[in-house]
């Protein structure tokens, strides 16, 4: 960042604080899934990869998401997608 940008950000934050804005605290809750959930996702990804070797990657991800949704219907789709991404790495 340039000096002018830094100065403008500093002045903007100062004005916001003068107007009553307070910065929010960082969330202390852990948002990463537990190891047992990642292990389940890894098992599902390995199973789908073994059963459908010719299927392209996005289709395998959809199958893994479908399987996880069947096992955990209360979970949000974005959380299950995160599990799949963590299982791939």
C-alpha cells in the first residue's frame, strides 16, 4: 500500500470510531471440522475414486457431497464441501 492509502485508511477508521463504530472481536470458536469428520470424508472420497476412476473430478465431488448429505442431512452444504476439500489434501 502506498503512504496515501495508509493515511486515508487511518483517517477513515478514526472517523468511524468517532461516529460510534467499534471493531468486532475475533471469533474464538473453532470452525474447522473434527478429525473424525475429515476421516469419514477421506473414506468417502477414496471409495468414490475407486468406484468411478473414469469420472471427472467435479462429478466425483458431487457424488461425495451426495454421500455426505445422506449421512449428515442437518449439515450445511458449504461445511460438507469444506470436508471434501480437506479430504483431498
